[in-house]
C-alpha cells in the first residue's frame, strides 16, 4: 500500500499492491501498520457496504458533526465511482473547496477522508459496490446533508444532473450557505 496522491494535504488516495495469479487476485484493503505509515491513525468502528444497481446513482453530500464526526476509508469492490469531498474545516485555507477522484474495482485504490469533509459519490457504471469503514458509528441526529448541486460549491460531477438517481433525503439536502450558518452558530 502506498500513497498515490493527496488532496488538500489530508485526504489521502492509497494504492494497494495486487497479487495476481491463475486464480484471480488478492490485495489488502487496509492494514493498520501500513495506514499508520501513511499518517492515518484512525480506529474504524463501523463498516458499510453500498450497492447501487443503476449508473449515475448519487449518494451525498453527507457528514456527521461534533463527537460523531466520521473519518472514512473507502474502496470500490465492483464497478466504479466518482468520489467527491468538500472541505468543511473553517480554519483551513481549503474551506468550501471540493476535490474528486475516480475509484474503480480493478484499480485498486482507496481514499481516506478525514472527519472535516462532506462526502458523496456518483456511480459511473451499473452494479457498483462500495465498502467503507467509518471511525464513528452512524448517528442520524448528527448527520447533515448538503445538496449535491449547490450553486456555491459548483461541483463537477461529470454528468448531466438530470440523469442522477437520488434518495429523497439527498434531493432535500440543504444549501452550503445554510450548512455554514449551522456550523457557525
């Protein structure tokens, strides 16, 4: 496992070493000692699997606040996604900026996302499966959803927004301006 790139200095894209033979392949998705070498010291307390049957399924932009904020370590195990992060650390020079990385099952790459980010992804092909570990358990009362097409953020999702398949919760996401007002109060 090695660091492939960094986004905003603290979001880390990792590339796993793949062992291939006539049976297929094997790789370590995460390994505590290697994560620590990469500067990732989180303890992950919940593992989630997200399957999306349709291409252009969009999930996000989500975060949890306070003591329930979640760092995430995310990998694609089938299909491909565009993974998007937005910095919400008000003390950062990157506050309000977004970044994106494409993750594919045949990559394989993982992305580490610290707790001070909004996170979302769009599937680039049907039947995409994402597995992600979280440092805190899911807490719906501490979750915030920002609308994926917020005009202030101007995220380049790479597709016509009318094609996206969204949950009702994600369709009703608040504006980034409302989110900033909430975290500032």
